[in-house]
C-alpha cells in the first residue's frame, strides 16, 4: 500500500517538474525572441535602405495568366503551341529575375527544344486528345523546381557552398514522374542553405525578394519557387515542406501550397535528407501553384504509385464538409497573436464557411512538441556532415567562431542548428516521452474531430510578409505550421485576400491523413470566393496592387 502511494506521489512530482521545466523553456525562448528583436529590427531596416523600391515589369502575355488545367487542354487540342507557352515563361523569367533573384540555374534552350518536340508529336495526331489527357496531363506545361530537388544535369547544392559544383546525376523520382506526365522542367530555384530557414538567402545565389515588395521576404525555404509563381514567371512548382517550407512562402507570396499526406509523394532525391526511420512522417516534397484549381492536377502527377492512395479525382462539394477553426494556439500558447487584418480575415472566412470554433487545449504545446520532434531526429544532413573528398568535417564550436569572425561560408541557421541538436541531448528523456504522449493524444483528437468529412482552419503565420531578416525574432511563429508536420496531417495554404498594405494573407486548411481532397476542394472554393492570386504591383499603374474586393 505504502509502495503504491509513493509511486503515485513520484509520478505527480515528475509531471509537475516536467511542467515547470516546460514553462521555463517556453518563457526563455519568448524572452530570447524579444531580445533578438532589439538587434534584428534595426539591422533589417538598415539593410533595406539599400534596396531600391522598384516594381516588376507588367505582365503582357495572356498565356501567363491561364491555369495549367486549361493551358494543357489548349495545347492538346492544338489551340496553342507548347513552344509559345515556354517562350512566354522564359521571357517573363528574364524580366523579373534581376529584381527578385529567384533562379539558381535555367535550362531554357533545352526546354524550348522539348516544347518543339511535343508540338511535333501532337501535330502528327499519333495519340488521341483523351489519351494525352489520361497519360500525359501536363503535356507541354513548364514546371519549375526547388534546387534542393534533383534534376539531372542541374545544380543540386541546396544553397550550400562547395568547392566544386554539385550536379545531379539523375532525376529525383518526383521529377521523373513530372516528365512522364509531359511537364517541361524550366529551371531550379533558390532556397536557403540546406532549407534551414523560413527566409530565402544563401552564400551562393544570394537573397530572393518578394514580388509584392522587394524590401520583404517571400518566406522560405521554398521562397524561390514562391517568388517566381507570384510574379507570373512560373505556373507549377515542386517544393518541399518539413516545418511550413512550402506553406509560409505560399502565404507571403499570395499563392497556393499543399503539404500532402506523409509518404504520398516520394521524397528521394532531395537535399537535405536523413536515414532516420520517421523522416517521411515529417518531411515531404510538395506542390505549389499560382491557381488553386491546379493543385490536384500537380499532386496527382507527383503522387508515388507505391504510397497512400489519394482520391484526387473524386468530385467534392464543400456543402458536405464540416468546418472547425481556431485563430490562435490557445490561451496559454506561446505564439504571437494575429495581426489585426489577419485576425479579421480569418474570422471572416470562418463565418463564411460556418466553421465551429473549437478549443483544442493541447495545441498550446505546439511549440514544445514540434521542436522536440524535429530536433531529436537523427542523421539529418547538415553542414557538419562530410560531403566532398578530402574535406575535413566541420565542428560546431569551430564553425561558430568562424561565423562570428566573418570566415564561415555558411549562414547563421546552418551554424546554430548543431547547437540546437546538442541542446536537445541534455533535455531529460522523460520530457521527450511526455511530449510524445501529447503528440499521440493530439493525433487522436484530430482524427475523431475531423473524421473523413471535416477540415480545420488555422492561421499559417501571425503576420503578412515582413522585411528581410526579421524572421530571426519570430522563430517561434512557424510552429503554427510545423505542428501539422509533427501530427502527419495534410494541409493547404489558401490565399484569402490582401491586407491594408496590399500584402497577401493566407490560412491553413487541415484534413485527416488520406483526405487531401477535402482541403484541396476548400482551396478551390476559397479561390472562387476571394479571387485567389493577385498581380503584384507593376510599373504599369493600371495593373498595380490588387482589387479592393480582395482586401481583408
């Protein structure tokens, strides 16, 4: 009897200690972000003084504003030629890239040659229109790819400095599938070093800028793709997502990004990678598009034949979908509250879709469980891994000293990632087990709440695109997105209008695993209701900004 009482007391004391430890860590991190802001905000404003406030050239070609679904049909039926489309996108890339700096390497000449071959095959009438639609639904459509995804013959360094260029010797499986579907790879786009930041800059290609305001970031790590899509220089993009890397750029750039159900898309051929058994639970290659109606088409072409089967062709009416929502991470949460415009816009969306407000209490642990899950994964490719013959492995302390003396060829997040991993090693295992139990409880709660006909509306980020480098004092806020990587849920970022500064606003639509078609159907309905992508401000005053009807 006495032994059981002692055991109960010990368990209660252990739980109390874990809660106190968690509270201390959370308050320390929030305080650290406040201190960072004292340095980061002035530095950000200083660096932006040198950025010339210019606007993009106006979009002239009507071909650049046709969704891929419709464009592919026009090509199959010989209404337009693939060569015309590819030429239009190449010209647009050349117009905007000097301003947004999103392209790492292009293959424009090869793409034009492939487009001509496709036009010749279509002209010969060998395959019926129906056959082409079924077997090669992307026939003649240009596609751009994040540089961290292998495209044969193209650079594949993921923003990391190497002594010799790292060229992909073969295509990643997802790129092979896009090519088999008829897609034409146009280029590879910029990413932060090893995709380790929610902003896009590195010491190889430099800094990518947001088309809506060059003083602001398009987000990261898929910021190159997002900037190209938003500026009308791309239509379909292949990106990746481990903590919002496709959704944050999609929000900041006013387009559409989807994190699929885990393992629905092959993640082989991507840098960084890991041999950690549960790597695929968190990480995925993801589609990004300028038009919501193109997401199901691109995802279908990307889907791994050996992975979970997604019912993307099934017609869905949003009238049969149940909606739930939260606009924060709970009363005891750690993330910043939403800006006034975003709060109003998200609550307007919730009202429009008759969403039921819920209070998922364990969402307040989003920060703790997401950081714990991601930073305890082993064997993730970092700058501390040897990658070239004769190269000495880097050490955390030595690289940190080199960085602060201006001698490192890496960016700050890559350097401190090693420190974060070391820090997690001193956290008691009991703490990690406690957080793992919360993860399982949250998975169960979402499974029961959403079923096979429900979606959850949740903020993507608490503010619209900020100025360059300001992510450094907002490093806790991406947990609005990372929580769904941790839970293994499919989620779509949806464009819901512009704020008072004409910057895009977004919202996440979350579904249960395998129910990607629900969030994609809601995305199409949101595009219909709120207008979707808006042309960024251009030198042509008649096409600058966005329509007033799309402002939040």
